[in-house]
C-alpha cells in the first residue's frame, strides 16, 4: 500500500511539473495567457481541481458499501448465522474467512443477493472494511470448486487493494478532467464574448465547463476501464494460488456459455463483478472486464 501511495504522489508531482512547463511554454513563446484564462491563477485552479477530484473519488469509495446495499436486496451473514446457511453458502463464508485469516485482515462482510445473473463482486473502503457479495444464481449453477475460485477472485481484489487503487487513479483523472475543462471553458467563453477582461463566470462558462467535463469524463473512463481489465487478470492470478487453475479455466469456459444472461448494468459496481457482457468494437474500450477468452489464455500461460 505504501508503495502505491508513493508512486501515486510521485506521478501527480510529475504531472504538475509537466503541465506547468507546458503552460509556461505556451505563455512564453506563443503569447497565450493561460494563467489569465484559468481565472488569473491556474495554480489555484489546479489545486481546486486536485481537491475536488479527491472528494469526488473518495466519497464514492467510502459510500460503496452503502450503495451496494441500496442496489441489491442483500442478506448480510454473521458468524452466529453460519449454521443456518446451506452448504454452498457455507463454502463462500469459509473461503472468505480462511483467506482473511491467512492474510491477517478483518474478515469482510459476506452478502448474498437474489439475482438471475451468475455473478459476484467485492467492494469497500479498505482491506479491513470490505465485503464479498454473491448472487443466488451463481450458487445455484456452480459446484464447490467453482465457488472457491469465484470467492478467491473477489478476495484477491480486496487483498490487492484494488478498490483503493482504482480510487487513486480516478482521483488523478478527475483532477485532469476538471482542470482542463475549466481552462477550455474560459478560453472559449472569452473568445465568444470578445472580452479582454472577465467580470466573473458567465452562464456560457458554466455550461461549457459542464460540456467539457462530460467529454473528457468519457475519455477518462476509457483509461479507468483499461486499468479495470488489467486488474481482472491479477485477480484471476491471485485466485489461482488458492484453486487449481484448470478448474478455473473450466468454469470460465462455462461462464462463456452463460454470458448472455449477464446484465447490462453500467453502474460503478459493474467494475467489481466477476463477469459482465463483453462489448465488441469501440464499446470494448468501455468494458470493465476483459474478454473471457483472454482471461482463459492468461491462466493457461500462468505458472503457479
């Protein structure tokens, strides 16, 4: 975790240097007074974007469990209810408990929810404040080995700090989206008005900021989804240390046959699910999960 935070801070510092240098070059050699267009002080705008981007990303992370509870009709299981669970639900609970104890983290909450979708997801603000949720249909169609693989995959997300890492990445992207959008809004607004001095934020500036944030937000989501796909390979590799990889491959093949039943849910929770519908063409850039064929091939090449 410290390594990731350090790399995150270094990355942001490098971004600030490069961006400041680029702005300096534009002002020095091309006569474009970006500092003025950015509200007379682009440094303060960047600080504002940095802070606002932080809030945007981390509020989403800290309410993720609350959002999940509102999105699904869930049954939260405690240790006192263990003996009331059916055999497959006990497998879920046992794997979560075993991996949590092995890795010395607080046991994540175990949730079950009713859905005609063979799926599972993990979320939470940290390793010690997380959850693993499993759909009723996944339990219906999978045997003990397959359930162990799925839960191992979701626990790998938690143990790899995937939720926090995704949030840090979103923070960086949010900062750029806000910063660039507002600079462009100032430039276009002042160009259209033909004013040499701005008397404050016009309605045009506000609407332009929102428009640019939508455009750059879409572009940023492609980067987020690319990282999400990369993270799925790592979660599969983590699960392969717990479950024989040939069994994982067999069940990924089975998921291919069931993929038509996956929902088209595009919510943030989709990035935490074990499988979603694969999009083709340009829409593949917005897929949170890699194609199942790619995951199968990666497992076949994995040495564990």
